[in-house]
C-alpha cells in the first residue's frame, strides 16, 4: 500500500482518527516527490494572485491548504524517520524531509508571496496574529535581502537541516555497547539483568537507552562500573557529532551576519517571549545566584552519603556518583526505594490512570482504536472524544518502550495539526523509552510531562494549522507540559488511581509522602545544571562563539563537580543542534509561567471548572493568540516568577505544608 498521506481524512483512511499506512522506502520517495510537485503548483498560483484581490480566504486560507497538503505527508515522514524499525524507511524519510525543508526555504524567500501576505488586511485578531507570524517567518529566511544573500542564506539553512539530521541519526542509530561482569553490576536490579543481553563470555552487554542508564547509574555499587559507563555515555555522539556541532555554530554565525544581527542569539530570540539575549542572560544569572549555595549544599550531602557508604572519610563526589548517591540518600533518609515506586505504579494501570486523570480534568474520553495500524507491535492508538458532546476530536499514538533504531529520548510529535477552517482534526504521537517494569518517580513525571504536550496538540482548535497545538513561541512551549507534571504527584489526582484499577495495590500515602520529600532534595544540582546547559547554549549562539567542545570544557570545569576528562557531552546535546538553539533557557522560562498558571488551581488540581478554562484558553488556542495574553487571561493578572523561585529554594513546599496544617 502506498504512503499517500500517512494520516488523513481521505477515503482511504478511517472516518475518525488517523489510520496509518505502512510504507516502504520506494513509497516514501514516490509520494514525497508527488507532494512537492503538487505544492509547487499551488504556490505558483498563489504568487500570481492580483494584489488588489488579496483577502483572508485566498491568502491565509490557501496557505492553510498548502500547509495541510505538505504536513499530511511531512509530519508522518518526520515521525517515521525517528521511529520506524526499518532502516531503509528511516533513510528514505530523512531524504524526503531534506527535500521538504529545501522547498520551505525557497517558498519563504518568495518576494511575490511575501508581498501578498503583507497586503492582507486581517479580518480579526486571529488573522492578524497569523499574518504577523507568517511575515516573521519570511523575514527570518531573508526575503528582504538581496538575491545573492537570499541564495546564500537558503544554502545555509539547507545545510543546517542536513547536519541536524546527521547528528540525530548518529545518536538514534548508535550501536555502542559496554560489557560488564555480574560482579561489576552488583546492586543492579535482578529483574533488569534477567532481560539484559549477554555476550559469548557470559558478560552483560548494555547500551544507552534510558532504562539501562537508570539501572547502572542509579544502582551499580561499583564506582569503576559507573565511571566507565558514564564516560561511554558521554561519548556516544563521537567525533562526528562534535564536528557537526562545530559546523552548525559557524553556519549560525553566518546567518547572523547575513541578516544584520550582532549574533545568532539576537536573531533567534527577537521573536520569542524573552525578546533579547540580554533578558535571557539576566534571567540565567538570577537563577544561578539563587542556586549556587544550594548546589554546594547538595554536593556536600551526597559526599557525606558516599563517605557513609564507602567508609572512606576522604571521599570526593564525582559526576558518575551523583545519581547513585541520590538514590542511596533517598533510601536512607526518606526510606524511598524506586523499586517500590515501580511496584506502586505498574505500567498498564498507570497509563490508564494518567488518562483517567486527564480525561476527567479536561472533559474528554480516550478510546483505544485497535483497528489503526501501527509501525511496531508495541505501539497503541487512541481516539479522543469530547465527554459532553460525544464528538470526535482527535487521535494519538503511544510508542513507549526502547528498541534499536528508535529516537532515544522522550518527545511528543505533532504529526498533524488541527484546522477548524478546513475541518482537519489533529494527531500527535508520544515517543518515550520507559522501562517495562513499571514507572519510577522520574518516568512518572516524564509521562505526565509529555502527555501534556500531546494534549496541547490534540485538544487544539485553531483556525490555521500553522498555529496549531505546540506551534507557540519556543520559550512558552514547555509551560503546559511542565505544569502537568504536578498531576503526577498530587493527592487529588492520585485519588483516581484505584478508581482506574480496583485490583491494583492501593496508593500508599506514606510512599507518596516519601516521594514528595525525596523530590525536594537535589534542586540545587538540578537547576544549576539547567543554568549550565542554557548558558552553554547561549555561549554557542554568541558572536564570539568558540569551539563547542573547548567552550564546554571551560564552562563545566568552573562548576563544583568539574569536567570529566575525555567526555564529549556536546556531541550528545541534540536540543541545541535542533529546535532549541538559543532557546534551551526556555525550559526554565516556561517553568516560571507553568508554576504561576498552576496557582489558578489553588489546592485542588482536579478542579474541573479550572480544567475546562485551561483547556479552552491555553490548549485550544495554540499559537493563534499571544502566549502572554493567554496566561494573563487564565490567572487574572500579569505573571511573575515568585512561584518558580519558591520552587527552587523550597519555600513553595514550606508554604504548601503550612496550608495543609
């Protein structure tokens, strides 16, 4: 069966939701070319539209149709490049994505199209926002530059797109493995080791998917084992990815020069909420000033835990010690064992509980749709219905467990955007690498975080696909998902667990209290690390950016735990090669807004009235209204960073405890 468009409302597909066709590489190549050729015909016609006849229907409406035609193919192709079990399919999808990206670069440099969008007189605020976003996209690609500079800029963007693909592929297809004896893995879960692969000598052969990382770094008692594994993990991008990042940094400098900005950071941040690099750097400095002492305190507590564990009074904490001694400290101080957490949150009941919580909060139902084909036997599909009207809204897929050739982290892929103008419904895909043994505390929060992204996609009701769901400013996009992490640990949400699974072990309030106490430890380390990542990202986007590996070594060397000789973290930092360049700060910036929006729920995160308001204001509007306008409307005032800084320092926990008393 041909690829056509993987998710579609066309007759070949299910009437509701998005039925997936499973293409081979030849299908992708053929349909990719057909999609591009079809788009070029429509774009050429739009370029010839008389300026005097420009209106919302024949410009924004037509652009919406063109986008939908491309996204119906490009969205799923982008997904398959990261999740297909078949290497030829991934390669064909990668090749098509480059062609689609090149087409977009060409289109966004069209003076004829730009002049028509500029001539448009918006009929309302939504059209005005769409017009402003479009004009900004054209200007980002240099539409106002000379022809020579436009050509040069297009070549740079196309080159960067290829380098991003190469970087991602080097991580995704990495086959690096490390062998350990049973003695070297003392402390690691016996259940985990039962499913681990062995070599001819009987040694365990481990890769670098997250279940393996957590198993070794969190529980291997042998320090040499942790050190060897940590060093291996920090090199999986290899020299190739270091070179790619170096080349990308230089190309971004050229973008800034061609477009007349003092740095790539100035170019990239000007259309984000922060607006300027100076605002970002001030924010990062403020966070750093508040976490510096907390980080040192956390390190000293972990060093003392290492002394207790090893019996050596002169113990020095190393980077490969942090996760292990965090688990040891949480076990000794809070009597928290992540094995108990996994037993409390078994895989299938926990997913069902999370959906029950979400459906109750937002007034929707999730119905499994076993008739929809998937790209792997472990992937499951769902349709979303409004609980009140019974109307079909959207669909999503869950691809939860690791396998070779699959995207290595956790992400929500907005495969198809909504458009109320055309009646197109959205489809999102959640891609993670969870353990099959149940959820530990971090995985539980990640599940809710990423499902927050999925809800932003599938509950969106925007007029145009270009503003659907998570198509918001990069330093706001994480706010809904970061806020939703709170539902993973609040008693009002946990009260629904046994309603979801009556046969499951009842939620133990003492365990939840331990989890909450344990979560509070290590915030100094956590936020200091986030500041470092963000500052490093900004350094690479600066006018004087140096060699990425050298810059990283210099910056990490100044931190309390220092730099580990021989490690090559920049070669693994896919965020700043991809969409988070000069934008990684957005995780913490978004958290400021997330925690402030959370305040609207008061002491009850399961307040369905607030859930309805949030769904209608934040989720349904996607990017068709300014983010700050939406936040202010939801919380009833201008946002502030009070809750965020209280979270860092622990004051928020103290206030919550006092309120309960």
